[in-house]
């Protein structure tokens, strides 16, 4: 079992990072929020979960152990595989998911691509006694809504993914209407996904 990887970041993609470990590049599937904190050439330490299938070995990387444990707990629910679990963490922080499950917040779960109303109801029942209570205190966790400075955070994330300053500026401007139309405060993770889509269309 690979508990974590530590080393310089060799490459970044919209959904993955490569971390050099002892001369070997380890490819890790990561959420946009986790990727936004990484920079090519800088040291990184990511908690990991290895998913074994008949035809593949996939390593998933996480910002911390809480995110990793939540990823693994989510998969104990029927119908939740690693991709859906990762999608849930791309939209919500571990604590936000715990809060949604503990309060029966169906709307929060249906905000995740791939989860409909019936699926959300089923997940709320199955996960109620598995995720635990929300921790509650402290600053915003990865995936939670950021009140101020979403432009700066999004811009830094795009630069970290290897985009030029001009490209990052244009992508931030492109998703600004979406951010301003959001009820409450925008989530940087969701905006990053939208920004990457606009950049892919222009390339």
C-alpha cells in the first residue's frame, strides 16, 4: 500500500499530477482543488489511495489524510466508485460532505455531476453513519466556497498548471460571469474546471 508520495512536481494536467519519487514519475489522479496548490518544480507531499482493477492500477492523490479517508469511505456506499468519489471531493470539501450527510442536504449532493435526486437520497442513507460529524472549526477547507479573492486564487492555480499569464487572465475573465451569477460565494474548484474548458476550446 502506498500511503503517500513526496518529491518535486514534474508535471501537471487538468486532472493529474506527476511527482518524481526516487527517479520515478508517479502519476496521480487529483481534484482541481488539490492541483491548484501544486507548482511544477516545487516539493509536494500527497496522501494517496491505490485503486486496483483487473486491467489497471490507478493512484489517487490528496491534499491531506482527511481527504484521502473521505475518498475511501465514500466508496463503501453502493454505486460509488473512485471517479464519483473524486467528483464529490472536487465539488465539496470533506467537512462540507460530512455536513451535507449529517443534515440530509440532498441539494448539496445533486450539485455533483453524476448524482441525481434518487442517488442523493440513497447516499444520504448509506453514508449517514460512515462519514461522521463535521469538524466545523478552522478556515475554509479545500473545496469550500471562498468569500474573497477568487480571481487571485484561480489565476494562481492556472499559472501553476503551466498556462501563460495572458491565458490565465483570459480564462479568469471568461468565467467571471459564472462566478458573479453564483448564489452566495463562488467555489474556486468549480471555476477552475470551467476555466480549463475555455482554455481547451481556444487551443
